[in-house]
C-alpha cells in the first residue's frame, strides 16, 4: 500500500540529559505528545533535531527506539543526506533497514555540484535505497540553489523523488513556480511554518515545523482542510509571537526545548554545541510570550 504523505510532520527535537547524553524516555514521551496532538507523521534528524550534532550510533539508537514505539501508526521521514554521495547512500540504507518510511535529503553542500551532479546524487540514492525521497530545498542552510525547473526535472526523471520540502524564500512563490513547471512531487513547507497558510493555498500539502506548537499547527491544518480560512488565520496569529521568537537565527531549537520543558514533556532544555543556548534574559522573554499566548488561549476558550 502506497503511503500518502501530507499534513503536519513535526521535526522531532532530540532530548538530552544535562550531561549531554541521549534522553530516550523524554524522546518517546515527545513522540506520544505529538501523536496525541494529531501529527500526521514525524521527521527525524533534521535541523530542529540537532541532527548535525548526533553520531551515527546515536541515530541508529534513536531511530530504532522510535520505530518500535510508533509501531507504524504514522510515517517516519528520516534525514539522511551527506556531503558525499556514497556516504549518503550508506546512511539512507541504514535508515531504510531500521524502518524509515521515506528519506529527507539535502544536496551536497561542502563541495557543491551543478544540475547534472545533483541529478546524479539524488538518482544514486534512489537506486541504492528504493525509498521515497523528499528533496530538501534549503539554500539558507546549504548555499545550494535548486531552481524550480531542476526540482521538476528530478521529480519527472527519478520516481523515488516524491516530495520536495520548500525552504527557499520566498517560499509561496516557489510553490507556484514548481507547480507551473510540472513538478509532480508532493510539496511541503518548512522554516517553522512561518508561511504555512500561503504555501497551502498555493498547493503545498504539508509542513514540517518544530515539535512545540503541534496542537496549533494541526488545528490550522484541520481548518484549512475544511475550508475555514478565517479560523486558520486566527489560530496562526495567536501563536505567531512564538513562531517569530523561534525564527531568530540559531536560537530556535533552544526555545522549542524550553517550551517543551515548560509543558512537562522534556526533562531538560540541554542542547549540543554548536547549537546556541538562550541566555537568562531570552528565557524570561520566551516565558513571558508563552504565558501571554496561554492566557489568550484560555480567554478564547471562554468566549
């Protein structure tokens, strides 16, 4: 049976103990929280997961534990790109063997290649692994530009390229450009969902935000799917202060973890260097914003 990829796919934050070691109990508690909130799938080892600071053996440990815990209830999209093609194939094969439903793959960004090289890179991963691939179009992170025509060509020439995560701002026009050039892949948004509604209205079928605002993102999705655009915008504007705070370069992961600690889901907001940690003043600012959002939520519930 073919998996349908659409909806809210939070990127799992990776919890650590205060000593920096993996906190598997908090990880599985976070998975339960997200599934209870209505997440349609999960994304692993992305930027919000601090995937760049997790070892290969830790990736295997985490993915194995999550696969056993989820028990096929939702699809798992696992980030498996690398700066080298052969290593990307190896990492992708391991993710497949451990139970990944699909792969989220960045282009090579250390030694950059041209359009033909990118077609070769994604084609080799597709042939070597055989899972659906989400091409992560994230030039702010990789400095690799992938024009709409190239992404459309990938979707037409490589059957496994079934998804594109559009993180090349402005994202909404890129969604339109992909549709206009005949891209056959399912389109997702990222960048913490800051233009989720505009992307949806131009043809995207999902978004991959961080893990701390998923009840709200699911509610926005449900409103959009039912044609209730006004409610979708009301909910989005309500949580926009937190989305905005988390878009500060380098500080988003720490902010998400502090929010999840405040919700009683994670035990610690510890991050791994070079991920930045909120300073004391920023924690106060975030706490004030979160309390304001929660208070407004209670007022909305009364009326």
